[in-house]
């Protein structure tokens, strides 16, 4: 019998992937970060995360019911948005904060545009921006030290100076009561740096040792493992990299955006991040890569399908743009973190990036 030729409409290539499979795999990839958060801060980290997820699911189901469209909360997209929103809140926040933030993220960031795939910006980051604008004190104050660590990640003050309290009360208060990026922001203030005194070395030397995590690298290790101050899902670089490796292995996220995002931050912070008078140091870009929500944003939010470019060149441009904006906000802006706003701003430019980088159709003559 001769082989039959089948004629069918496009698409001609099919894949076993589906929206629920993608979304629940991302949720699974976020579990290591949640385990780390529960270890460092206890049950409240789990409670806040679940409250955000449940609030997002309930809000989406309610709005879809009112819109008289099929309820699709089982696909996992709403639950994922709620978790990501909660991951951007610290573990000592009131219980209602992730509930309100997740509801806003779904209602205003997603459903008002027609639902999944139609939202122009990342809903979880929009929800975080809403919370930060509405309750800035609750979002940026009240941090608690993690189990076995300190807010700054500097657990042995003697590694900075034998008697930091005596050397500078300002420096001692800064190191013991601020998160890593708060320290970085303060030590960019030349007036504060010049007020530091040290028994040995210059004030710039003391500032550099405070900023980069001391000579033996112990603070950078703390930043990597996660026993530092920060939001629920951002502190453990190790846990986030486990989840990122899973997503890359499953081909759920593409490597270009994270690579160029992190690479841009590393290059810019190496050349422009050093404290004046202290010279270049590899520990400074490592500090910025490990601090704040950069790893969470680069792998889990900047790679969102709906709000990032479709083309390969576009993803490279998107990643570089996120990196530049993050560094500008951290170094020039009054806010110590820049990941959320950098991704949101680049989300707005996604249609333009796609339009400029879309490949020419085969056989089409360029005018």
C-alpha cells in the first residue's frame, strides 16, 4: 500500500506542552525557595504565601463568573501570580497584605485586559507596585532577621572591625539594622562614608569592607544561602537556582533573558559599583547579583510569556534593558531595589521591541 499524504491546516508542528503543565511546573520550581523561607522565618512565610495564592485564585474565579466566561483557575496561572506576589513581601508583613496585593494583581493586572495572555505587564509585579505605593511603610519596614543570620547578612562584626561600635556608631547601626541593599544605598552617600572613622586604613576602606561582605567572603556566602533580611522568595540564591535549573531543563523558560539580564548587571556593577577610592572588586557584582530580588526576577518574572518579546533578538534587548534599569535605579534612584520597576518598564516596551526585531518574511522585498 502506498503511503498516504495527509493535508491539514496549520499548525503542522505539535507539542505535548500545555498552559497547566507550564504553570504548575513553575510553581514546582518555586517550592525550594518556599522551603528556604520557612526554614529561615517559620510558618508565617508559608501562611503569607498560601494566602496570596488562594486570594488570586478566588479573585480570578469570581471575575470570570461575573464575566460569564469559563472558569480556568485550574490552569495554575492565578495561583502562580499569587505566589509570586507573596514572594515579594517580607515574612513579618500583616496577613491581609498578600491578600489585597494578589486580588489587585489578578483584577487590574490581568482580568481587566481579558485574562491570561492579554496582560501587558507582569501582574505580580504590578500588584507589588500597588502595595508599595499604598502601604510603603508596611512593605519596607518591620523586617525580621532570619534564623541563624542577620538582616544584613553580616553575622560576625569582628570580621569588619574588632570594635565597630567604638569605631563608628553609625556604621554599627547600619550593619546590624539594615538589609544588604539598604547598606549598599547608604554607602553610596559620600557624606556618610566620609563620616566613618577607622583605627586602621581609611574611611573608604572601612566602607568597602562593610559593603562587600568582609574579606573572607562570609557575607557573600550568607547571601547565597539566604540567611539575610529580605522578602520571602528572594533571599536564597541557592534555592532559586535549583528552581531555575528545573525550568531550563524542562525548556519552560529560555536562557537569553536571564543571561543578558544578570550579565548586564554584573558588568555595570563591576565598573560603576565600586565605592570611590576603593578600586574595582569582583565581590561587588557578586554582591549585587545575590542581593534583592534579582535572581527571582530574572528567572521567574522577566521570562513571563505574555509580557516579554517573542523574537530572540528582542529577548536579548529586553534582558539588557532590565539590567541597565536595575543598576540605574539602585545607583541613582532613591529606592535601593530596582528589579520590579525595571521589568515593568521593559514590559511596556515589549510591543515596540517585537516590532523592531521581527524577522523579514521569506521572499519579502525590503522597501
